[in-house]
């Protein structure tokens, strides 16, 4: 099941609790803060993800539909960082490898650390199937269009 992070930029108070929770969990924040809202990995399709396709050592691996960095194979060439359409790949110099958001799927957490830390209810996790059901609901579609307008004015 493909999972995505959906943010509500209008609700964000810029507290950075999500960024700090990620950094606490992994030693480096796998998300970035723009001037107003947090930005997370888009969780590209494993067969089409630019970061994975450009990696010369195959360090970004598809494990059960989620792309994860194999730290032992990463040579820190940073090509993945350049290839990522939103520049969200993080570098952990202590580990000597790239890091990317996996929505905490490699941990024992049921909810990603960032979502759990967000007290403003800005971050939500959805499956592709959930989003399709929401898309078919006209009321939700109007709300999403408003959220997109807000995002564009805030970023």
C-alpha cells in the first residue's frame, strides 16, 4: 500500500516540532522547513524516483514499496540530492550517508514521529486508496482546492 504525507499549510504555526521530532528520531532531519511550512519527501513511485534511478551504487533500495537508503552502499556522492525534484534528501555526515524520509516505516512506530509531534494537526498520512475516495467526494475536493491556494500564497 502506497502511503503519502499530506500537509495543511493553513494550520501550520511554524513551530518546527515535526522537524525536531525527525531529527531526534534519526539524528538528522529528513524533512526541511521552508519559510512557512515543512516539506517532506514526495514518496515517489519506486520505479520512477529520480533519487533511486541516479544512484550509481543502488544504495536507494525499494523495500516493500518504500525507498530506503542502504547506508553501507551509499558513497555520499550527493547525486540523489541533486536529482530529487524538491531537494529533500538529507546528508548525515556522522553516518557518512544520505537519508530520506520513509514515513518512519523502518521503525516500530505506528505513526511517523513528525505526525505524532505535530500538535496543530497539520500533517496527515493517507494511502493512495484513501486519497482516491476523498477525491471522489465533492466537498473534500473544494476544501483541497482551497488548501492548495493557501499553500501557494504561503510558499
